[in-house]
C-alpha cells in the first residue's frame, strides 16, 4: 500500500495549489485551472507551457510564477522551478507564495533548516491570514513526514478563513491520509468533491484511502467515480489497472492501463507494467512487442530481460528465450535471482523435450523456495519418466510442503513404491489412499497386488481381503471395474482351489468367465472341473495361476 500512496503522491502532489481561489487577477484563473487539469492527466509539459504563456501575458503577476514553478517541479525541472520562484520574488517581493515555493523545494531536498526559514518568512509576511499561502506552506510541510501535524494546523486555519475552498479540503484529505485517519480523509475529500463535482481528484483519493484499507470494492467504485467526473483522469485508470492486476483480472487490467497510457504524457516508465499486464492476460504477442522495445534501451535492466524471457517461453519462442535467460543470469545480481526464474527455465526445457534439464532447474527453484506447484511438477515428471526412486523422494518432499498429499499424489507414490519393489511402503500408501477413496475398486486392487508380492505362496492370505473388497465394490458396477474384477476373481479362484474349497473356486471362475468369456484361466479351470467330474476324481487344473 505504501507504493500505491507513493505513486498517488508523486503523481498528484503538485496539483493541489494550482486552482487557488484567491488569485490576484480573476481572468488568470482559467490558465491555472487548465494547468492543474493537465497535471492530473500527467501532461506536465503542457502544464508548463500553459503557465509559461500565462506569465508572458501577465508579467506583473508574481503569483503566476509560483504556479509555473509547481508545474516545473511536476515536470522534473527543479532548477527551472527555483528560477521561477526567484523571478517571482523579484517581480513582487511581497508575494509570499514564491517564498513558500522555495521552502517547498528545500523540503524536497530534505534541507529542513533552510526550508523552515523560507516557510516561516512566508507565513510572517502574510500574518498567516492568506489562504493561498497557508495552503502552499502546508503542501511544503506534507513533503516531510515530521511536519504533517504542522500542515494540519495550517489547513484547519485556512478552513476557518474560507470554508468553501476546494484545495483546502484536498490537502486536508491528504494530511489525514498521512496520519492514517481514513474516515476524516474521506470526509474531507467528499467535501472537495461537492465543491468541484467535475474534478476527478477527490474521488480518486477516496479510492486510494479504501485501497489502503484493502476495501477493494469501494476503491474500484471511487476510481470509477473519478473517471465519471473527469473521463481523462489518468491516475484513476492507472490505479484501476493495478487493482485489477492484483485481482488477476487480466483483461480489465490491460484495458485500464491502455487508457492510462493514452492519456499520460510519459508512457515510457509505465510500459514495463503494461507488459506485465499483457503477460497475465496471455497476450504474449503484444507483451513480446513491448519487451522488444524495452530491450533496445541503453539502460535496460535485468528485470526486462527476465520477463522478456518468460514471455518468450510462453509464446514458444524457445531459442529467443534461451538467449534472453543467458543475458538475464549474466546481468542480475545473484541475490535477485528468484525461484520463479528457474521455474521458467525448467518450462523452457520441458517444451524442448529436455526433461532432465527441466528437473535440474525445478530443483534449483525448490532450493530457493518450497513451492508446492513446482514440487508437484518435479514429482510427477520423475514418475512419468519412470525414475521411481527419484519420484518417491520428490513425493516425500511434496508431502513436507503440502502437509497432506492428494489422492492422485498417493496413487502415484504407491505405484512408484510398487514398481521399485518396496511392497510394504506401497501397501501403507494404498491404505492411506483407501481412507480417502473407500469406494474405488482400483485402490484395493493395487493394495492387493502389493501384499500379494509379500505373500507369493498365499500362506498368510494377505491379499484376500483386499481382492474381496474389489469384488464388493466392482460387482456394483462391473463395466467400470472390469479389469479389477478379472484380477480379483483370478486370484480368489486360485486361492479357494489351493485351500481345497473347489465349489467356491468353481463359482469364482464362473464369474470370471461371465465377464471375460475368453479368459484362459477361467476356461482351463472350468474344463478341468468338468473332466474331473466325468472321471469322478479331484480336478487337476492347469494354468489357474
């Protein structure tokens, strides 16, 4: 939230005094208001031009040089602002606004001692009765957190002098926001909105307050209200874009940011954010175009290489992605490399069919961050590659991260144990799976297979209860459980035969033949029974197991 407030402050702190109601010459107010509106939509070059023309038209009005200085500060031209404030004092030494402007610059430079001297002089010169000067000094104070309460005192005095001054309430709202008094801030901004319904600033700032308190629904509502009041209010579109981005609403984020970029005079600093939004929206073609543009800058940062590589992976430009990753890893400080970087390198190798290299990078990712999604990919990939010992270790690591494995995880882990001939562990794992999925025949079939390997001579009858469970579940839906039933009937038929229960063995093999008419074991056993009956002697089944 601090970053949101920082963006809001840096984007709008210079506009608060632009529309002061106490200008010396009434006909000059439209130029000041126009400059303020231009700064609201981040067209600071135009704001400087507007105020420059106003100064030329009215060279004797020193207050205009103050507003020109504010526009220059907003445009990143502090040295020029210093000249404007000084010239204003030369035109009219009694115009305290320019003293306040100089104090404001010193505050921005963190030269508090000199700033206080200038600001105190401005207040003394007007005997603290001029609303414009009170606001100008308060704004300067708001540039330093140590003076927030001093700003509040001055603004309350300005309010007592003129209770219908729009800018006073905007600054009061900002002051209360800094003091973390959200209710008071909203009230002040609402008053400002009632005084100037066509300004987007009050509603925008209410949105920032709600955003700070994580009331995103209300924040969105007020950002939209700001746009309704002023369809060209750039910062509202920008914050809507950020809000939607954080809510994973990719399409809305892109749309809002595109509008912001069309309004701001300086779209370049925001293009990286825009590329992120396009990336989230899976518009990789557009994202790649933005990244390609950013990569041409002489001051390109490692972050640009990083996300350009991500986008190239997603769009399938794998050769390009490899080159970008090489540049990123060579330029980025080791401390800045994140787990997600190795994830994307792993995804790149996965798309290239290089599973071993994919796993190497996924493991590097897990060393930096215990991420369940990545641990899942590692375990599933080892299982797919039939590297069962590695799969077992990976599913164990996944259990440590997730705390509880899913049914599919347990199923894969159980089979990995089985194929690795760790039948006790397989039995335990399938037992855990049966607790989660007690009505699936395949679970019991795998558990039966596992313990059958521990009891190959059927001396302990370990598999019998589990195959009986397969029959219990499978006979309710034989089409779905046919393969499991075939295995269960085959085992149980052989079991009953070895125990001398030929009647039950015969009935079991008859069930086996009923669902699998060509089953060789069932046919052989039943033929043997038939021959034995004809010969009236004990059958000697062949191939029953």
